[in-house]
C-alpha cells in the first residue's frame, strides 16, 4: 500500500513558546558560560539589539550601500499623523508617485515580524483604511511590489575571522493557491485538500469575500499575498540548490551592510536557474538576530533536526556576541530589551489582517 504523503510535520504549528523552550534553556546555559544574558544582542553591532525585537526595518535598510542598496526593492517611510486619513492618503500618494511608485504597492509596519500587517494596496481607499487602523506616530513602510511571484528565504552567517560569509539555509516560500472547478466554493475546495483542510482557521479571515463563493473553472485564487509560514504559507527546504555562484552574490550584497554577521534575506526571484546564479534578485527585507533558518518548517524536517538548527543558531549568536564584545561593543541591559519588546507587542494589536 502506497504511503500517504504527510501534509504538515507534527510540530509545524506548535505554539512558539513550546518550540522555543529548548532555546530558552540553551540561552540560560550560554548566558552563564559567557557571563552575559544579553550577549546575542550585539551579534550585529550596528543594529539596535542586533535586530532581535522591536527594531525598525528601516534602520537596517538605511545602512545599505552598493550592491545591497541596489538589490532592495524601492521603499519609503511615512508617519501616521493626527490628520484625517483621507488627507494623509493624498499626501502620501503624491510623495509615493514622486519617487516612481504607483498602485499596486506594499504597505507594512516598520516594526513587525512574521509578515504581520503586510497589505497589498491596490487603490487609495485601501491606503486610507490602513492609515486609519494605526495610532498616531506609527511608522509605516511603503515598498515597490516585486516583479516576481516566487520567494525564497536566504539565511546568511559570516563567522568571525572569515573573509566571506555563507548561506546556511535556503527555503522556498510558497503562497498556497486554489484552482476553481466551477462547482465548489473556496471553502469546499480547501476542505478537500490534504493540507489546507487542517489550516482553514488561517485562511478564512483573509479570504472572507470569496469563502462561500463558487470559483469559476480554471480560475486561480491565491490564499495569501505575504508568504509567511504562520499565516499558512508552505515552506520547502531548498538547501540542495545552494550554489557557489549564489553564495558569492549574496556575500557581495551583504558587504554593503556594516558589520552584519547574522540574518535572513527574504528575496523574490524570476526562476530557479537565475536564483542559483544569483541573478535579478529583489530583496524585500533583511531580518536580524530574530531570524530563523526557515527550512525547519518544511513538512519533511524532523523535530530533532529543527531543534538542532535552532540551538545552533543561538549558539552562533552568543559566539558572535562574544567576538563583538572583545572588539569593544557592550551588551545592552535587560531594560532596553524589555522596552523594545513592549513597543512591538503594543503595536501588534493594531496590525490589520495580513493579506
């Protein structure tokens, strides 16, 4: 009898606290060993808290120069003011148009993680709605929509004393889609899918307009815009496709960030061949110390391998922190960490549903 292909790994949607319990234990052990609880927060010393929590995406992107700056999709920051959302939207749109962007474009919170609050803005009414959902003084990022649909997560680490960094993880990020048959509703089609039937709670809010509608035969309906795993995207381990050419290009790009040693690039690419050759890559964002080697969420990854990967990551963060402490950087206090965590936590309640 043919073995049924599993739709998810048993731990793929475990609560974050549960998955990270071994990491917390390892963190405490390494803190004692290195005599610092916050040593990982200087792993990327030019970035606040090394990019761990409550750090603006724009802080890192503003530091980019050369090939790194050129590879990042055009972006601009805007601050939500007291003004009426209608007026703000018109002012923002004028500025957006002035640097060459038009609808559709992407809007997301400057402070955020795991794809939270990412919206595809197709008209001025949608822009108004997003502005209106955030409190005064919130920083939002407007970014050019990528030319390509396919997305990959590239985890990059540069170890102390090494001339070049390396790609330690490569993961395809698939946005799930449904093809209509002219008979069944979107909900019914998902209920028949081996994976989607277990994730209906993730898809319903983001597809409420079409949830109970029959999809025309042959019509392709994407369930998500933002390829975030916690929103229901499918992650596929792609480490077998890491090449010398791609590694050299990514390493060259990352030279454009001062003293950046550890993080993940979320990248759009045209096709696999160009990805492997490092051609025409469009960077959406670069994540710092809180980034994951997201191949661990591939349904075929074992729980043991996932935990080993996470433990390796945080051992590496301590190693990088130790290296930078010897160079004169001082680990921040716990109060600073708490304040930034609180900022992110408070802002998260205003995030609109991710597309």
